[in-house]
């Protein structure tokens, strides 16, 4: 059995945490994308790419704001905000 150093253990743990965080993000983006499509219709590729680029804080704000959207223009307007 190979000896695992403490540095390797820390690296494995950090990699595991980052993997979990990325997995959560992928699932969350997929869910918000599905909700947006149900509210406003199919998203153009440009807007879909914008979703992928949002920060965690922006993404959380969008997940609440989309409840008030009724058209694709609402999403476009929200994304245009500074």
C-alpha cells in the first residue's frame, strides 16, 4: 500500500470540495435554465452563455428574479443591469 502524505491528503480533500462545488453549479445552472425556458421560452445561445458566466451571487439573484419574468425581454433586461 502506498503511503499518502499529509500534503497529498490536503490536495485530495481540496479537489473533492472543488468537485462538489462545480457539480452543484452544473446542477443549479441546469435547473435555472429549465425554469427560464418554461417562463420565457427557448434561450438564444448568447443568453445561455451569459448564464454560464454569472457569479454565484448573480446566479442566486437571477434564480429569485426569474419568478417575475414573463418574456425573454425580462431576462435580457435583467442581464443588462450593471
